[in-house]
C-alpha cells in the first residue's frame, strides 16, 4: 500500500504524519531520518491493526501543491 505522508520542518527537527492512519507519527533530526522512521511507524501501525483484527484502511488522501500570488 502507498500512503500519503505529510512532512513538516520545525526549528530543530522534522515531523511526519499519515492522514489515513490517525496517530501514526514520527519525529527525526533530518528529513531522511523522519522518512525512514515514518516508514517503520506505518509498518508497525498496520501490524498492530492486523493483530487486533481491524481492517486496514485503503489509502485515500492525496497531495497537491497550489501556487498563490502574494503582494
């Protein structure tokens, strides 16, 4: 499965979350670290859902960049 991941750059770290998997988050010191950590978090999250007998959610979130003019 392929889930959309939102990555946010903070003052001293990066955060990531998965809109289709509430509670699935990661924090890392670099962008590459947070990408690796969120991949692990997704796998762990899905494994837990399977073990609990929950249905795995189909990915439905999409991303788009929108340019706007500023004055």
